């Protein structure tokens, strides 16, 4: 989850290290630090908390030097403080690390017996001391680093620099991503191409097990057996432009308001503008058509997108569909059907649990389709097919526009597959396609409820617990709405299938429990209305999201109502996402939490 960057530059490295860390801070913001080689000596500057704290310290701290490494941390071992912040260093070597060293206790015990003193609680510090011990034995920097790498178990990407070596940096990848950037008399390492985009357009990606020797003039890559190998150099499509909040107070609010545009961009890539026909690549649709079963795998918000897609694929394309949480999927050792297709959904394309599940499916002979937002990601590179969601950079940790563009992409895919399989006739295809094309306009209309939702939020900020309920396509939205409220407002919230209320959650309901009800006036409305009446009979405070007819029918049962438009059932989960996001946002702002960087979270989860 951490972000790392390394630079061998023509000028002082520190300013570029900091700028790179700004583009990596979405990976973690518990602490940050840099190290450079100044007159042959390792100079470090570290700070607890967000990158701005490091920037303030650097105003009075000397970190000149043309070679350096930087790190922004999401804590796994050791509390967030300056002592546990990276880079970790001795007088001989400095290291930044993303990942988890699983055998660090064994190595630490061994080194402690040799009178090595540890300053931190981290697993990373063992790498520093291990390399230092090999240097003390007389090994050259490359040999010392590679010998240390051979001892490590677990997941890691590393950037390593050495005292007295102003033209050398070592990089390594095992499980977590690492990219190399090629400049003119300059070289770079970073967790992703986004961090390198302002520095260079020439990028290569290390493969699992690679380690590399980087000098000012180039790079030599070795595989896990220390054999020299070549890795393709490509021109990155990432933009080097800085993403700002513009007129908005938070990135999350900006990204909520960008949804009409980015959903439109995503639709335009899949729907013919004049005919309304779905125009997904034929090889993707044909591969899914031939599959006996689809397996959808993801984590967090993306998992809820998969839950919605299961309804679409099974109801409209009539194809069996299994969904699973990536972090648990491979532990079941699930049997996979011959000729099956596995679909992986990820905003970052780097989520390690999702990536490991993907690799399991590949070993089981499945064709792999990835749906990702971040271009040039590891998941994309290891897939047979890819669909981009075109949300653009999403900086806020709580996913908004990435989620709705995932849903949009999956909705188009399910429709195309339903047509291919002969389960959707021409008239129905046109009806659903028209509904899809209406989403940007309908989304813009929903955003007009912002002031109304903010006023409701004022009455929810003291809630200790909340419940979200929905049926059918809106059940996953209840889960997602609850997740958003937990993520950024720190209110305990749970999502439930409305029909499951009587199987436990109803015991929690009293006059202090707000219940968010997602109930478009569709075929399932009356069943959900019965759940509302069960709730109010027990003192529950209902916040109802429905259309005009639905709100009118339950106005006497609801403390608050938000009246949305008449939305086609097929697209309802996409559009009902927006008021859930807005509600969570306003509650969080009113509570004074850090909306864009909520505590204990990170945007890209690259550890298991």
C-alpha cells in the first residue's frame, strides 16, 4: 500500500522526490520521508503524518544530492511515527519498501544475536541491516543487495541506495509493482507509472522476481535466478499534469460532480452514438458467449459492482455467474469450468488480492477479462482482454466515479452479451440502450439534490449506527452506501437485503437508528415498503430514496425523503449511487473528518 520512488538525477533529487510522492500519497499517508546521498553520506528527512509535514521539515533540512529515494507509508508493522517512517538506513545503505516481509522475525532474531540494534518496529528495517552486514563482510553493493533479496520471503518492491555511491540504485519486485523510468542521463524507479509521468514517458515494468541495477546511463534487469533479461520499454499514456481540486473543497466532491461527464465518456466508448447499439470488441463478447460460466472477482467497492453485474448477467444474458471477494477466493481452491471466463474489476489495477486471484484463475485455464481504470496496471498487463472505465484519475480514497463507471461498463457488457446470446430482442436492446444514454442527464439532475441531502446530513451526524436496505439490484447499493458512510464519516453502518431484516437486523432498530431505504417504484417496491412499515413500527427513522410515486406512497412512514426521477430499472444502481455518495460526503464534512484521506485507509491495496 505504500508508495516508493527512486531517482538518479542531473540536479538535486529532493524536489522531484517530493513531487513524485505527491502522486503516490493515495497509497498511504501515515508518514513520509526521503533519503539522498550528499557528499557520499546518507542524509534522511522523515515526518509522521501527511506529506505536507515532510515538506515543512525539508525547509530546514539539508537533503542535497543527485541520487535519492522517497516513501509514503501505510502502516503494516509498527505505529505511524517518525521512527517507523521510511527510508530506513544505516551509515552504509538506505531502503524504501512497499509490501510485507513475512520472515522478518527470523532475520531480526539472527541479526540481534550479532548485536545489531534496531530503531523501529517495522519489518523493513531487517532489510537495511541485512544488506549492511553483507557490505561489512566485503561484498559489493549489488552482491550484498542480491544476497539479502535471496533471504526475503513475502511481498516487496524496493529501492536501495548506498553511501559513497552517487551513480547507483538497486530495485526489486516480488509481488508488488515497480516501474522503471528512462531519462536522458537520468533514471527513475517508482511504484507506478503515474508517479513517473512528469519525469519521463519511457517506462518499463519489472516482472515478478525481477531485480535491477540502475545507473545514470541505464539499467540491467535480472530475473529471480540472477540471469540478465530484457523488459519492454514503452511510451506511457499517463498524463504528467497535476490533478487539482479546482473550485471544489475536496477531491471526493469534485469526483462526485465529474460523474455525468465520465459516465458519458465511458458510454461513448461502448455505445454507438447514432444507433444506440453496443459496440464492445467482438472477441470479448464472443469469448464470454462461449463460456459456460462467468466468475467475477474484486475487493471493496469494486466487489459491490460485481454483485450488481451478477443480476445483469444472469437476468438479461441468462448466463450463470459466480462472484467472490478476491481476498478469500483462492483459499477455497475453487474448481473452474473448462472454457470459463473470469472477470476482475479494479480501480487501480494493482490490488494484490485481486491480482493473486487472477493468477489462480489463469492457472485454472480461465480466460481473463479485466475492467480497470488505471492504465498500464499489472492486472491489465496480465489479462487476455481489458476494458477501461475512463473515469480519469480518482484521488479521493473513497471510490465514487470509478464505481459508477465500473457499473456502466458492466451494464454495457451484460447488454452486449444478452444480445449475442439471443436473450434480448431488438426492442429491448433499444430500450436499455436509450436508458444507458440517459444516465449523464439523469446523474446531473440528481446532483441538484445536493443542498437537500446536506440538510438531511445535519440530522445524522450524531448517529452511532446506521442501516441501509434494498432489494434486487439495489441490495448491492445498500452495501456500498453503508461502506461509504463507514469509510469517511466513521459511523458504523451496515447494508442488508431488505428481506433479511426480520432475520436479525430488526432487533437493532430503535428511535436512534437511521435507516436508509433504496426503493425505486419498481416490481419490488411493495415488498420493500412492507419492510419500511416494519421499521417505523419499531421507532426507526427512515430516510427514503425513491421516485415521486414511491416517496408519496411512504411519506407518512418516512422522516426524510429524497425524490429522484423515474429511472429505468436496468440503470437504477448506477444512479442511486450518487445520493449515497453525497450523503456520506456531507455527513463526513459536518463531522470534520478527513474526507479525501480517511484514517487507516489507502487507495491502492498492494498487500494481502
